[in-house]
C-alpha cells in the first residue's frame, strides 16, 4: 500500500516538472522565434541621458556632450554574417573582419560592434542600409564627451569612459549630478545638470603656458602652479605639467593622468617655516623680539649625552622670527622650536589642516603624513620646523597659507562654484566656508609682514619681486628621500615659491612647485621665483590689482550725450553722414525734391554730395547702415 502511494507521488512530481519544462520551452520559442522584431530586446527604448556640461566661473564650456552613434547587431536578424562583417570592417576601420565574425558567433542576441563612431561612419552605414543591406545591424544613439579646450584644466575635469561614466576628476565625483540616473523617469531623454567651477579659464591658460616653459627649461619631472582667491578660498587656476587630453586620455601614460598636486605627499622644505613660525608666535613660545644665534648649524645636546647637529646653508648670525623667514634660516627655525613643546606644536599643525585631506571634491586626495608626537624622535620637532619629517600635498600648503591672508581664519578650499539645472535654476551654491580660527589677526598680519622682507633686498624671495606691488613670499628647496639608501637623495630636490599679494589687502595666493629639476640650478629662490614672478605679473594685469604708481582715473558717474541738431535745408545740400534715420524726416517736408532712402541705421552715403546746389525736382538718395 505504501509503495503504491509513493509511486503516485513520484508520478505526480514528474508530470509537474514536465509541465513547467514545457511552459519554459514555449516561452523561449515565443521570445526567440515567434516574437515580432519590434518586440526584440534590441528595440527596447530606454531614456537617453545627456551628460550636463562643465563650465568655468564665467560660463566658458570646458566639457560638453556630443551626440554620436554606436553600431550594434541583433544576431537573430543577420542573414549574411560574412558579407556584413566585410562591410563593417571597411566602414568602421576595423583591421580584421574576423574580430567581427567572432562577435557574431559568440553571441546569440544583442552585441556591440563599435561604440561611438564618427558622423562620417554613421552616414556611410545609413546609405548602405537604405539599399537593403546590413540587416540586423542597428545604429544606437549615444552621447560622447568633448573637451573643447583639450589639455586645459585636465586634472580638474578628469575624463569619462566609453559608457559615459566619469572615471576621474569632477567627471567622477559629480557623476550623478552631471548624469542623473534615468531609472523611474518616464522620458525619452534626460538632461544632466551644469557644474560651474571656480576656475577662470583665462588664468588657467596663463599659468599652464608658464608651467610648460618651466617644465622644459628646468628638465623637471613635473611642475605645479596653483592660484587661489585669498578672500574666499576659491581656486582660480590649477595646473600640473605634464598633462593629458581628456578627449583621448587612453593615449597618455599613467604619470600624465595623475593629479599630483592633490595625491602626492612630499616634504615641503623651507616654505613650511611660515607655518612653524606662525604656530610658535601664536602659542607665545617665541616673540618677534626673541633672537637665536646661527653659526651655520643647529646643535643640541641630549640628556643621554648624544648630540644632534643639523647643518644650515649659511651662517646668519643673530636672527629673530622675521630674519628666519627672510634668510630662510634652518638653524634659527630649529632653535626656535626648542621653545615649544611637541604636543602644542602638533596641535597647531593639525589646526592648519595638516595630516588630513582638505576636502576638495576630487578623488584620491592625500592626507599627507603628520606623525603623533609619541612617534617623534629627539630631532623631529626641530626638522619639522624647517619642513622635514612631515609630508604634505601642494593643496594643503595653499590652504594653510590662506590662513595668513584671512586674518587667521582657515577657509575650506573650493573648486566648484555652483550647480545649475538644465532649466537654468540654481540647485546648489558653494559659498565661502570658514572652518576655524587658527591664528589671531595680529599673528597672521605679523607673519605676512615678516614674509614681505623676504622679497626685499637680501631676502631669498627677492627674485619674485614686482615693482609697485607689496608681496609676502617664502621660497623652499626640499630634499627628497632616496628609497634605496634610506637617506636624502643627492640629485633629487623640490624647488618651490609661495607668494601672497598685495600684502596689505591679500587678493591672490600663488604656489609654484618644480619637482626634481635637472638643470644647472635647483633652488626655489633661483628657478621657482621667476615662475612666480611671471605668473603674478600677468595675473595682476588681468585681475586689475592696482600697482603703486599706476594712474587712477576718477569719474563723476555722469554721462552727457549731445543730441544731434535738426537738419536745416538751404540752397546747398548739407552733409548728412552719420545722421540717424529719425532725423531725416525734415527732408520729406521740403517738397522741392524727391528723397529715396535705402537701409536702416545711419547715413553712410549720399547723392548729391555735400555742398551741391539743390534744384527743384531733383532726387536725393541716401544709403543707411
């Protein structure tokens, strides 16, 4: 009895499985054979997303979408794979038709043949399709990405992949803003938002040309020039050479694609003295009237009897905070650091933003390296004071320098100004964003004035001086650790120059970095200073910053316009050149002659000429533009 029941259950289970199998087979036959072509998967219409543009602060287009076509095949509709492959290989410039045939053979439904073809290729395919050939081949509308300024601002913009998805830069971090998801939107086409950057494309062009010249002249591995609006933290110019063309980014090597000012951490060298001196002054560890003696080296005897000795590039004698910055005295900075405890010094550096990313919306930002005091050696505090044993990004230095320009307030650096909808409505704005008070206004002002002496005669930054402009500056020449020896390299250096101007009312901050120069000179004071000077000189003119000695034109604001006098007709033909059409009406009231007028605007030609005797019944012809 039990066996009979079990057999019935087994039979029922087999019949059920068979029914399900028949249903599945039937559905597959319906989809793959009986379903009309219009219902095939390759004809399903999804919303087309047009990626929004990226623009500079003034609305200059830096990245924009272009409509292109991609070639696809629906394998069930192919009736001549060999002939189709021949035609496609020829039109699409595909070297081997075998590659196309493999796609036909290895797929049973939809497959791409080539993505984003040229308009010329599209027209050729359409012409052949009109003749009834290339059945099963379809042109699918897609959007490509075009960067009209090519390499300009490439590391900020980034680039997109073949699927129109951002892979780096603003294209990556603002991908969902520029290309919002089309899911759930009952539309044929979805338009992305517009992203306006803080960059000024004219400033960008100026600094990139200067950076390229410096790169070639100094045989450097790379050159950066960063420009910030000192008043609000907006980045106006951001360049790193070598760069790349986002239109064809895959043709460039990895080094050119890297956003070095953001991702690379390095020991900043003597530029960092402005941070360490400002920190010590703020903490009250040193005062402007405190002096330290530099005889060419820093020396300190430790409790265990060991002696720390650090060489300087010169013997500067008695130096205070101002002279430490003017002469870039390593020994003086190290002796000053003996006055401050490690924990307080460390906390000040954190307040300046070191040891953490600035938050600029670009991928891969480095936090730099700032070890906690418990990991410091007996010489760490002294070496940090002049820019060693700490690693920073170029962006961190630019951001920290802005503290001095803003009365001690740390501002968040910004590179995106606003986001605008496709309809022109403001979605989001990125205003000036104070983060914290790092220094008192007095300390910030005092350090700026100390930095100004470095630009004067005898200072290390004097080659960056510009007549008529007060500039606060600091140079740097950093040694680079050698990974093989564990010591500092004897051939690799980083030359830099940081300038803030005008000193009395800071408008711009420019930071120049020349990595591993291979020319005759390596010092920041020698090779980075002239790069700063040329950049600043041109930007002063462009932005309209007043130079001492420039003429100042004052105007009351009143504009007086002299109205043209009415035409008076005597016996001679008057000169009507430049007369507007509305003032020619008196001519028609004369009745003595016929007037013919052609065109609109103002009189440019007349017949008869001025001074001709007017006679009854004559014709006057006037040509207006």
